[in-house]
C-alpha cells in the first residue's frame, strides 16, 4: 500500500476554467487530474520521492503523459516501487519486465531503477534519508518559480543532478532532475494564473 502523503485534493467536482490552470494540464483528463491533485505538491516521503525520480528517468526521450498512462502498470511491475524488493531484482526479473508491454521496455532504464533502489538503501544504511538529501538543497523550503518563465533546467537542477550522479544514479540529467523537482514540489512552478499556485504553497504569490 502506498503511504499517505500531504497531497492536497482540490475543488471537489467544481469545474475549473482552463485559463486558470497551467496550459500543459489541459491536454487530456488524466493530465488534468495529475496537475490538479499531485503536481507541485511538496512531497516529503522518501520512497515517493524516489519513485517519482525513477519514473522521470523512464520519461527520458518520451513524454510524461506516456509515463502517466502506464504508471499503475509500472507500480505493479516494480512491486509498488519498494526499494528493498526492487534492489533484489536479477536477470530473471529483468527479462519479465522486458516482456511487459505495459511499461517502457528499455533495459538501461530498468537496470538503472534496480541500481537506484540499491543506492537508496545504501544511503539509508548510512543514516542518510533520501528525503533529507533531496530537500537539503533548499534547506527544506519550496522554491518559488516566477510563474512566467518556464525553464527546462536551472543551476540548482544541475547541482542536484551532479550530486545524484556522484551517488550512482543514472538518467538524472539536469532537465530530468528539474522536471522531478517540479513534480515533487521542491519548486512551485505553477503559472501565475493557475489556481493551484497558492494551494500548493499558500505563501507563494
């Protein structure tokens, strides 16, 4: 079972004017739901931060909508992204995953996820929480995007990507890292006109 987080469920059945939502979120119903309920909400759970990073890695060269449509199948295939279980995957499990049409069948990305689980556990064994590591770059605070300039990376994303690579993570280039930062709420990049901008961080204008 996935852990309960502090994600904000918004607006019930009230209809939102598309003009009051980030433009990318109006492409289809699934993207809209993801935007309205998950994207940009500060995530503090270490396992969820890791899961999202791994899924962002699978996105490399693809679109997030593809990953989102396959996300539940990914979770089933990777045993709810339990690092202890994924870290033990071997060649047999890799072959099973490579035969699964419900996920992105890229061997390098699958192997990277297994390695990522091992790194996650190594950090934990050394007394380093993955959540503490992720949020240490902002002293635990949510950064405020200006709501107008939508960058694909930043100097901080480059720094975090570099530190991730030092630990052995792969598919964590600056662009992927920044997309992950946006997704897990390390940076609030909802557009100024988006109704979620203040909801995910009331102090953000």
